[in-house]
C-alpha cells in the first residue's frame, strides 16, 4: 500500500508540511515569548518608576521598614506583582511577599547592579526566595540628584510560559490538522495523478498475459493523456506485430507439418529443439518424445550423427546419402549451421530418397528388359532381311513367308512402342478418363479384329462369345480396348 505511487507522491508533501509547521511553531512560540517578555519588561519598568516616585519622599525622610513595608505590600496587592524597595546600601526596606528582615542584602542582584549602572535594570532568573523563575525590573530612586534607593518589581514567568505552552499546543494542533488536511488533499491529488498510471499498469499486465485487445481512454490532454495515447498506439502496434508473427508461425508450422522432408533443429548443446512430423516418421519417434533429447539418441544411426557432427565441428554445411541400418529408408542428410541465432545450433534436413532409389532401380530393370525385348524382334528382322537379300526374293512363296514373319515382328515392335507410350502417359498423369456408357461389343470386338491376323500367323483362332442383352459399361472405351488388346496380345505371344 505505502509503496504505491499515490503514497510516494503524497508522503513528501505531508512530511514537508509537518516540518514547516514544526519550524513555524518553534519560531512563533519563541517570537511570542520574546514579545511577551519585552512587553512585560517595559510594563514592569513603568510600574517601577511609578512606585519609585511614590516612595521617594519616604526615602528622603529616612523611611524605615515599619513605614515602607506596609505600603509595599499594599502596592504588591494592587499591581499583582512582587514589589521590593531597597535602600541605597542594598538593605531591603519593604517586600510585598516576604518580611524584609528575613531577606538578605540585595545590592549584588544583577538587576540592581544594572539599574545603578544604566539607570534601568532587568533580569530573568530563578528566585531563591519564591522558588520559581521570575522577571525583574529595577529603577533607581533619586532625590535632589542623590540616589536614595532602588525599586524592583518582579513578575512570575509561569503565566507567560503557560500562555506560550498553550500557544504552542494550539499551533501544534492547527499544524496537525493542516498536515492531515494537506495529506488528504495530497492523497486525493496523487490519486487523480496515479489513476491513469494504474490503468496503464492493468493494461500492461493484461498484455503480459496475452490480452492485446485492451485500451485505456483518457480525455485529458496533459502528460497522462499523451502517455495513454502513446501506450494505446504501442499496444496496437504490438498487437499488429503479434498477429503478423502468429500468421508467420502458423504458416511455418503448416509448412513444417505438411512438408515431405524431415526437419530437425538442435541447439548448441546438441539437444533437439524442434522436429516436424516427417522427421519423426522417418526416425520412428514422436515429436514430444524427441524434443529436449540428445540428437545422438534421437537419430540412432552413426552415419546421420556423423554428418551432424561434421557440421558442428566445421561450421559448414555437410550432406551425405545414408541408408539407415535396420529401418530401411534411404535418406539424403543435409546439416546446416545456424549462425547468429539464439539457438546457435544446426538444422538437419532429412530427404527420403527411398522412392526415387526404387524408381531408379525399376528404370534400370525396365531399360534392361526393354533392351532384351527389342533385341529379339530386331534380330529376327535383321535375319529375315538378310535372307531376302541372299536370294529369297527370287522365290515368291519363300519371300511371302519371310514378309509375313517380318510383318509379325513389326507388329510386335509396334505393340511394344504403343505400350511404352501408354506407360509414359500413365506415369506422367496425362491419361484422363472419359467415362460414358459403352456397349461391351464396342470394347471387345475392335481389339480382337485388329489382332486376328497376328493370331492366324501364329496358328491360333480367335472367337468372341458375348451373351446377348449385356448392359452397357460405364467406361473409357479407348482405355478399356487397350486393356483387351494387351490381354489378347499376351495370349497370342505366350
């Protein structure tokens, strides 16, 4: 509570007011006391002069204690002060509060000495006779140019001290009330000043917890209002940037999730910080299990680990084709150092080349097989042509026989080329199916008629037996005829 900005603003003002009022209390109480003492001193001096004028004739006549003391006591009652008449030699002739005979010689009193020296004497001291502090004023009594005695009037300072103490209490109470009111006012003003800051604090806490939609609205045009506007602009900018970052993160996550290549990111300690699903599938792990684990434990293959280790040691990109032992996939491992990033680790890319390698194997086998398949009819054609060149053309029956055999071989080559073209179109995805209701006879009869001469040359007879009233087939007629052609051709050939 007391650490809040409200109290931090108000407390110095309250302390300053208390210090100021304390200083004023001390100053004014001292000033009032001195004023009271000065006024009292002047008043006592004036009264002493009046008493001196009254007692002068008695002193001239050689007044004694019996004649002067009763008058002095009467004057003391009237003036409500202590009145003392002292002879020139210091003997007390009368005192309003004590019997003169019991009093010691007063010639050495400070106020008496000052009065004899300066014409007016005064002092403030503790009275041994009365037992408390008093103010004394003394004036000499002269007659005919001769000093006859001294009149001293004393006033107890208890009343002044009581008045000054009362004044001090009054000022202290007033000061406390003033400080209290000032403190309340300072708290109110500080609360007004701190309210925008509290709003900004709450908004900042909401932003820290991910809520970027909050704004603070102030109608004032002072520093707090400008601060609120700047904070709102900052919040809007942060929200925009966070949304952009979220979009980028979502896009990156989508790319990593759906890409076919495996991606693994390791930190400088060699721990896995990120793994996409493709990498997890290739390594036979789950992303949650792999994250935070050592890359060596995650990869579980010395060849993959070796590529990664070379990247870390050389700080350069390393790549190698690896066939993982025991798990089958053939991978291309690319390890790239991550420079100037907080991770300061490596990016490991796993490209599954198993399908490509299988296709290369199939292609090699296919080329080998097709070479063998082409070699046989080409060799037959070459032999038949050579036979014709050697004189078979002069024998019409033999020439016709050889030409029929050449036609058979050419048909075989044509069929083989047609199949290769069809296979190429199928692999390239350029074979759209045009489905429509088609009679079965339109699918079966054209291929049979086209291959019938080849079957007859092979000594075979082709017949078609279709049940009547067959419903049409929903098929691509051209593709279906190709299937029938392949089946009949294989039957003739094998």
